[in-house]
């Protein structure tokens, strides 16, 4: 199976059927028209010299062109390499060097970023641009392509997508997915979301993240996908205008939407189901969302490496808010339709299902990545004997409900974005007066987790909270900076000298549990 047959199938069945609604550019495209553009782009890229396995870098916000690139890569056997436009130029450049794309496609909005990145590269890359005010190079290339089926033998275990995440060092690493792994992840979502033919899906996240596969899944069912760049009031307006029935929302998004002053004036009756995830969701927010949105909720726990792996079902939510197993609102649910999930000790043995013995979550699934791009040792450490070791610590109960109790590698998830503490700490250490620092995630009703820095200054040196935040902002994307800073005399440490971040985090999370 080739991912791009999602489009050719519906182009043949119903070519005038709406495929994408691009709200920011006020454009719409049918499955038939989209199929034609994908064919031409695929052929044009091949004519430009791209061979099977070559990468195509993308730097853009959500757009019709972004989907064209994804599907053209799938059709032609190329590998899409999307990039997080929120990252600093140096990190984007490092990711480009890692993937070595033959072509780099960017939206006009990111011309300055592209040029700054280009100046740091040693690669020979062709650059294309699209969007209002662009140089027209993307469209010119697409129009040069033949409007015929490329008829390339691509699919199944062929790689199609590199999605960059973070690792134990805090540096980005590329999770490599095939046509098959994406399809299996989509199957998991189909069962959990209970997709129906009349659905209209709103893509609220950015397409450099794995949720783009959720949008592709709705297209596979012939359902239109509405594109936006999230803003709370706009989301409510879009749901009302486009009769949206489903979307994925993180804690921040749902909170912002519910906080819109005239929330109750919007017609949200088209909503059927909302999936939430991307980080901790306080039970109070879950209950508020069930009360204010006229639809069911499900929770999904996943990773870039394995897509969504567990689900807290619609029925679980209904029972929990009605007093039956209320604690399950703190769970990320049970294994999905195509996944097997276990919680194990260091030797790989299941820990007791007692709700209190911690272990690492491991996952067996055909939706798992095939490995990390050009990182064989890290791949071997993560994929072992058919199981993917997630690095997330959890407990599970007798019924198999999984409760995450810690994020291994000290990763923070704030507003659905992965933030790596080592990167933030490195930025803070650029302040000449800082002796030591530890960055942790603390509960936040709006963001799920907020970044807090705990700093020890050098003897005789001082700094203000704002100075620490500013030094981090100078070297990081805005969302990665600390939201608060504590100054302390010393940091808790193990006998080995390792900073005990759990000792710093626990008081905040214990207070949060008492609130629930």
C-alpha cells in the first residue's frame, strides 16, 4: 500500500469531493484537483533528478502545498523531511545537514529563516518557494511535470517520512516511518476515533508533527481536512462555519477555546469527538471540556516513534465523570487496536499490575518507526526484540490502564511541544554568573506543563529572574524559555553527583494531585 493512494482512490470515486480547506489562504481543493497536482509534482521532482530514497525538506506552516509534498514524496519513493519552524536557525540547519535533502521547499513567510539556514550549510540543495509574494519556483516546477501516473513501484516497507524528535542528549533525531507503519498507526486511530464518512476534520497542530497522520487518516475515509494555524477564537469560528466534527486538541488549545468570552454563542453542534493528548491534562480540564463541548472525548498517548499507542476511550470518560473509576482520568488508557503495551523493569519483565510499581512503557506495534535516521546504535537501544522502549515511566493496574508517572530523559511537554531540559540548561549556562541549573516541568492548567529553571549562582554573582529568561530566549525558540526561575543555594544530588531532578519536581506534582 502506498500512502498516496489515499488521494487517487477518492479522485477516482468522487473527483469533486472536497479534500482540503486551507483557511489561512482561503483556498479549497477537491480530491480530483489534488490528485492532478500530486502527479505533476511527483513527475517534476523525478525529472529534476530525485531518485528513490532522496529527501525533500519542508519548512512551512500548514498548507495545501504541504500535503502535496507529502503525497508526492509517497508517490515517487522520496522521503519527506519536515522541519519545526519554531526552532532556532542553528538547530534547523543541523537537522538539514542530518537529512541531506536534495530539495528544500519553504513557504514565503520563512524566506529569512531559509536564507539564514542556507548560509550555514555545506550541502548542494535546490531551493523552492511558494506562498503569496514568493518567487514562484515551486509552482513553476509543479506545472512542468507531466500529468500522468508516475507508475513507480513504491509502498509497504519503503520509507516515506522522517519526523524529528529529541533524544537523551536533547539533540533532534529523526524517526523514520514507512508507508506500512503510517497505515497501521492510522488503523489504530480509525478504531479509536470511530471515524464515519460524514466527518470533517480540523488539523490544529503543525504538519511537522505526527498528528499530520491523523489528518491523512480522515482523508483516507474521504473526509475533508480543514487547515488552520491555531488561534482559539478562529478555531471556534471554523468549527461553526465548516461543520467540523473532530479534531485533536492539547490542554492549551482546549483551555484557550473554553476561555473565549462568548464561547456559548458558537454553534458547535457538529462536533462528534475530540481527541486530546500531547502532555498532562488535569482532570479538572477534562471535566470542563466534557461539560462545555457537545461531544465525546478520547485521550491518546503516543510518541513520534510509535504514533498513538494507548487510548482512554469515550466510555472510560463517561464512566469516570459519573463516579465510576474516576481515577482513570489520570490515566492514558489501554493499548490500542494494533498495539501491545507492557510496563516492565530493567530486565524486561512485567512489573506487577498493582497501580504502584513503576516501570518503563514498551510497545510492540507495526506502527512503530523502523529506526532513527542514521543512528544505528540508538535504534538498537530503542528497538529490542520486537519491542520499542519508550523511555516513559508508568504504573499499570489490573485492567491494563497505564498511568504515566514520569518522563524519562527529563523531557517537558508544554502546549504539545517537546522541550528538552538539556537544551534550556545549555542556554541558561551562557549567563556568566550561573554556576549550576536544573530545568524541570511543573504543572500548569493552561499549558499542561510549564518550564521552570532552578539556578545556583556563582559566589558573589547575582541575576534576576528576567535576566535568566532573557538569556534563554536569546538562544532558544520562545516556547522553550523558562516561565519561572527559582534561585537556590544548592541542587539535590545523588552520590554520583547527578542532579536529582525528581526531588525538585515532586513537590509541585504532589500538590497538583491533591487538587484533583
